[in-house]
C-alpha cells in the first residue's frame, strides 16, 4: 500500500526519508502516480536560495532525496535523523535493475548530455539488462525546433520512466515545465549520470564517497567547477545559522 515518506526541512527545502526509494517508485509506477524526483545536495540548495523558480520546483517535487553529503550531515547532526546518503545515480541504477528484472516491460527514456552520450548510456544499460525496454534517447543540446519534436515524441511514446540529465537547475525546471506530457511517468533529474554510464567520466573511488569527499574528486575532474564548490562552505554556514535561529524563535514562542 502506498505510504508517504517522512518529510524534513533543510534550509526551508523538503527532504523525504524512507528505507527503500526504488520500491516506493515502483509502487508509484504500478499505481500510475506521476512522480518528480529531485536529488538534493548542498550546491542545489544554495542555488535555490538565489533562484525562486528552482526553489518552487523543489518545494513541489513528489520526492526529494538526500543526494549530497552536506544534506545528510545536516539531517544527522542538526535534526538527529539516522539517514544514509542516496546518490541520484545509485537510485537510477537500482531502479533500472529492478525494471530490467520485471516480466512486464516498463518503457524508459534517456534525455540529456552531449551529442550521442544518452544513446551510449542507453546502450550500456541494454547490454547490462537485455530485458530492459528503452523507448528512446535524445541529446540535451538542440534547437527550439528539435525541442518541439522531442516533446511530440514523449507525448506519442508515453515512456513510464524518464531520466533527464541536463544539470542543475536546467533539468529540474525542464521537468516541471514538461511533466504534463507524460503525467503518469516517473521523472528523475540525473545530472551527469549519462557521462558515467557512457564511459566519458568516472565516479569517485568508494573510499572518497564513504568519507563525504566525492566533491573533491569532481573538482579534480572538472577544475572549472571551483566557483560552484564555494556553495559547500556557504551551505555549512547557512545550515548552522538557519537551524539555531529556528531554535531561538521556537524558544521565544514557548
């Protein structure tokens, strides 16, 4: 039976906690319950402070998972919640594996990345899971005319799971704008996951991820991201100020 996950607030944005996200999403599929999944990390949280449209999309998302180490640490140390990080790429992989093992075909669509990347990522998963039903792929770089064709394609195909790898905040805004095209589908923003599945990039070693240092490996691969990485200390400072200010307000009300 459908059960709503617990919802907590991280700097005013929702985060939903549960033990098994893939199973919850599979249940949404069975019920034809359209779902927008957001993978929240510190960088996205800080972008949302400056971008009201992004903040609104996150607020209205059906499922917001704790993707980044900063969000997990906030929930653990400030809200006293036992929570494990759930990287968006791992959620997508587990969901694909579940779909590939089902007897009933569920159509999946890959949208995003540079030319050919989504197609290569789809080929990788087709090799891993021969029974996986892939409805189609589309590059993330295209003209307005091609955008219209993509929208028409989604409307005609009605895929049930749509992975969107356009980066933050573009993918979140795009999903919010277009999810009406496939109202019963699960839409997940997966960032640079296509690059990893296509072999263009690699994930951080496990020991770095386990020590909340995956951001360091990302910076090593993409040094141009250093300005965006400034969001991490900004998030930490905002988290403590926000949390303890809230405590002060609550104490004053009492």
